[in-house]
């Protein structure tokens, strides 16, 4: 498996290595064939793939191919990679740009999230997110003037998709697909694995988890739900899933403190500041193939707050019954509430 042999990459992997522990309770081997795993860092997060029930050499070859696909999508969708499709759109000053079909598909999914969230989720927030560097060693709150100028460019309705042609009606606006990219790529990665004959696997892209099939014994996979602010070391419980996706969004994932105020990375497109919400995390569970949708929905729910999130999920359940959508909400009092169709297994 191709690994990036740089000191920075090794440090990233060390820091992010607890992701898998936080989200996937370790499984026993399947039958006579031990599970085969691979890890790498893309999409600003650790990406882990585990394949069950295959010969080691075959599984390793498939996992290598899957990471090559993830790398390709990352190079296309990153806002910060010069020459990516998203970067070309952002530099086009409103001119039409022809992008890869996958990028057009992701943008269309982001616009759908903008519509059902009433604008809470907005992929045209790129100029705002560029002002907040949550990965910096010394992050700072942007000025009111900078944020006001950036917010004035945000309006998902100004993004036009016609086939592979993308046009930004506001020449100063910029795209940021970070809110759905992991989910989109998780779906594509699961598709790739299934096309290669994989019938049992776990894909975990920084907490966007896809369970392909079941364990060989026919038992479901068990996915842990992280306790907010536990540094990925504690779970509040787990869910049992087969051919499903589990996506968690939380305000605790990236943040910093300035003047005794905690600033998190879920930004309100209307103000440019972190959204004021009574929720700390939202987990959406749905049938396989819906990780991108769940990514947008979980973020939209965080922004809507607990009451609004419950209404939004109920609306989506009614609109898309075939997606089998369920949700787990953890509020700032550490209280947990859930939709009726999901069971949170207690911590053992």
C-alpha cells in the first residue's frame, strides 16, 4: 500500500489514529481469513478501509485501488489545492467552468442540502471558511469587516449546474465542498469496493462510516458513537449496522478559544461566525449509498438546533422513506435523544 513517507504525514496519522477506535468497535476475524486493513490521510482526515473474508493479497490490491480513487477525488474537490476543479471554479470570476462529472454530482448534492436546510447548509461559503484557519497553531477570529465582505458573497442559489458546467453568478463567491466531500467520497469508495467483489467491509473517512454487508457470520457491524469533547477516547454507545452508513457531525471536532470564547468550525453562512446551537453532535444513520446525503443532513441538523433538527429529520424521513433515515442527537447538557427507529447499544 502506498504510504506518504513524510514527517508531517506520520504526525497526522499519529494524531488521527484514534478515529477508528472512536467509531468502530474492533471486530474478530471473519472465518478463516483475517481482516485486511489500510490507512492513509486524505480529505484532511485519516481514512481507514478494512476488508473481510478475502485473501490478503487480493484485499490489499483492492484497498490500494480504493485509496487511489480517494486521492483522485481529493485532488478534484479540495478548495486549497491549486488546479483542482473547485479551485478552477473559484478563480473563474463567474465564468462557466467544465468540471469532472463527480464534482458536478457533489455540487448538485450540496445544492440539494442548501434547499432542504433553508440555506443553513451552503456550499458557496468558501470565502468565509477561508478566513477561519482552525488548523493553525495560533488561530484568530477574523475581523467583522472581513466576515461581512465574505458573507455578502454567500448564496447557494447563485450556483448553477448544467451537466458538467458550473457557473457562479456572483464572480466574488467561492465554493467549499468540505461539508459533504467525505460523505461523497465514502459513497464512491464503497461503490468501488463492491465493484471489485468485496461483500464485507468497513470504510471510515474521518467518522463517515460505511458498512458493506455484514460480518461473515451474518452479524452486523458495531459502530461506536463518540462522546463529544472526549478526544475520540469515549463512546456514549453503539449502533449495529449492515449495508448502512453512519455519519456524525459535531461542534467539538475543530475549535479554538480566544478571549475565553470557544469558536467551532460549523459556520453560519448568514453571519460568518460559528453557529449558536444547543447541539454538540448529530449522528445520522441511513441505508448504504447515502453517506453524502447524511453528511449534509447532520451538519444542517447541528445548525438547526435540537427542535429544528428533529423536524428536519422527520421531514426527510417522510420524503425519502427508502433511505431509512434515523438520527441520534447529543445536546450541550449531554442528553441523548433519538428517532424511534434506532437503538443505541449501551457501552459494555
